[in-house]
C-alpha cells in the first residue's frame, strides 16, 4: 500500500441547490465561481464538520447535510502548479438561513447560478464544479 508523499490537503464544502439554482461564490484568489468550502482542520474535524464550518465562515450559511457527492483527487495545486495531493469532497446540503447569508472575506460575491443556463456558465466555474456537473451531481 503506497503512502501519500509530500503535501496534502483535504477540502470540504457544500453543493446547495435551491429552485434550480446553484449557490456559488467568488473570492479574491480566483476569477471563477466556485462552491463554498475549504480545508479540514487536522485531528479535530470530520468532513461534515469542516463543510458546515466553512460555509458558516465564508457566507454565514447554516446548512443541513443531505449526502456525500463524488470526490475528486488532484495531483498538483491548480493555482501554483506545485506537486501535492488535494482531495475535494462535497456534500449535497440544504441552506437553512437563506435570508442571512452574506459574503465574508476572502469571499467577495455570492451568486445563484441558474441550472437552466448551465452550458452558458459552466466554463466560468471551478474545474471541480465542472467535474460535479459531468458526474451528474449538479443538474
């Protein structure tokens, strides 16, 4: 059994779909829309806890987790090209406080992308969001 060498990162976040629209955020790191989420805190959090904490920190969202979606493994950092292992894990989730969400830095913007127009915007979203669309988790 091989071990993962070098740096690795586990990222967790929610897929929130309401009335045919996907909740996405834009931050000051990337110029595309992506799902809220971030890295899990070692030794103290489960994937579900990280998912809930990240959405709270990024957009003040309170969520209920429904089920896990397809994870994706990347072998290099998409921003820097640095060789590392990144595991992206998403959960389908229900937003419980839609009227209270707001962007908290580094998030600059929250947008609800209409899934009817998915083909028009799917190149403006993160590669992982595109992967979840291909897998049928976002539709």
